[in-house]
């Protein structure tokens, strides 16, 4: 049974939403009713369980999410996010209606709004921040309370599932820009997320995804693997008291499709992309540790 969309607009006040939400881990012991499985890191789990498992991870890391990304990216995720915004140049062609999915902590939304304001004197661009995890959204809400955008129409928070955005709230052909950053690999069905992105974007609008990816240089790949599987879980234990969540995050990066494979998935959803090379359908950052993928709705 579905519920009505939950939007965070004031502290401690969530309106009900139409997305499926898991408020506990009761589904972990449920049977695999569909018979379909998916990956949770290196583990294979029933599709019905993954959302609950991922929710548990992000409930655990929400208050230290930036620290988690610092550990996973050697601290350069902030530069990669800046590169994403520099690529998109929000506000350059006028105000945009943006949707930032899996954006609970609000750092991409804040970058979008700051870029539009500082570079183009644009105070009309808006960002709707969407995340399935209420704890992550609360972190974002707290962040925005410290900014000039708090309690303005430029930003809003919504608890919803990227695979099933409620059509009554997230209407077809509505947005100029869809962003998803370090989030799509945690979704049960990447194709479902991409189909929803295509549905809500206007014709000619842009889909942009920043995600950890595949390192092509053998030496860099070996060094990065050693860092990822030894240092990151250890940092999770020391800094957050949570080795398992950080171990999952490392494993989920390795399970994500390669750059050409993900580019094809974006095209399969209906988007037009550049060619299958760095600088075409995607742009590699730091040798492919992360990549920016873009597509245009046609």
C-alpha cells in the first residue's frame, strides 16, 4: 500500500507522501516473494529487502555523511561536486526548476542555488530535494537553516522513492534539471530510477549523475582497491563506530556498472548522450574513481 508524499518544510513536520517507506527492518526476515534478487554490496539479497537494508545504512551514517564521502574519496568529493555544478552551469540560461534526487543532505542543492545566484544574479531557480531517508533530509534541512534560502520558495524537501516518484506531486515533463549524486548505486533498480528521471524532465532537459565508477589505470586501480578495502572500513570504525556500513559502501561502488554500461542504461531510458568515451557520454574524475554522466531528454 502506498502513502502520500512526505515533504519537509518546517522542523519536525513531515506531510505524508505516496512513496513506499520502510520505518524499521522488519522486512529483512520476510520471504523472497518475487523470486528476484539484487546486490547489497557483495551480498545477494531479495529485491524486497534491499531498500530496508540501505535505509539502515543511511540511518546509521546520516549525521556523518560528509565524513563518509571524505573517507571514500580521499576528501575530494567536494571538488567533484563543484565540477558537476561547473559542468551544468545552473542559471546561465535563466531560472531552472531542478530536482535533486538522493540529495538529502542538501549539498548539491546548495551548490546549484549558490552558483545561479553568484554567477547570474538568479534568485528564481528552485531545487526540490528528494530522498527516501528522513534522517538524511533532516540533515539537509538543518544545513539550509543556516543559509539565505531557508523558508523561501527556492528549496523544499520531500521524502520519496526515486524509483516511484509520486506522479501527483512529481508530474510528467516538469523539471529543467535532474541531479543524482552518489546515490543511484544504492537503488534497487537503476533502470527504474532512470525511467522516472526521464518521465519528470521536460523535453530537452538534462539528467546528470555523479557517481563512483571504474578506474581504468591498473596501478591506480590497485592502490584505490587497497585503500578502499582496508582504510575506509577502518575509518568507519574509528570515526563513526560503524564498520559494516562503510564496508557496504565500498562494495556497492565495486558493483556499480562501468562507464559504458551505465551510459547504455541512460540511453535505454530514452536519453540522448555523447559517445562512449571520456568527454562524451561521461567525464572521468581522478582517473575514473568518479564520473559525471549526462543525458538529454529527447
